C-alpha cells in the first residue's frame, strides 16, 4: 500500500474505534512509538519498540481507561509520512489521574515504509 492508502485505512479504522485492528493490520513488526514524555505510574517507557510490545501497551491502556468519546482527523500525507489530529475524552482508573475525566488533543506523525507504519510520534501538552 502507498502512504496515502495506509493513511486512509488508518483513518477509517481509528475513526470507527478500531484501534487494535489498525495496529494489527497496518503496523510493521518492528514499529515504535515515541511519546512526548515518560508517563507517570505506567509500566511502559517513553519510547516503545516492537509491535508485540505496542499491542501489550494498548491492551493495558484499554483496561485502565474508559473512553467517553474520540475522534481522528483526516490525515495529511507528505512523502512517506502522514499526520493527523486525534482527540480523546477519557477517565483513567489508575495512576495520578485516576478518577479524573480528561480531554486530550494530540498531533500524531506516522512514518510508513513498505506499506506499513514503522514509527508513530505523538505531540501534545499535559497542561490539563
């Protein structure tokens, strides 16, 4: 798939709440996530590598957060990368934000190689 096709499919899946399916289908085995900062009281580092580790982290997040609403903006493609804005309204059941409802918006930059997402970088502020 081209970067545009990956971006379109990613948007289609994530917009309908199919985060796990997007990762299963579109991520390379060696994909990595780069967060803005270490998240307090989580067992995962700021930079996490390997699709299996990313899936494990995603399952942990799903268990410890109630999602009230989410959205994924239309992707903008530039060469082998695309960016999209994501919004989430969630309440965490663990950590320093346990029991607090939070709305967060982030810009997400994805790199695509050989038809698969190989890296995701997240840009957001924790000024909640």
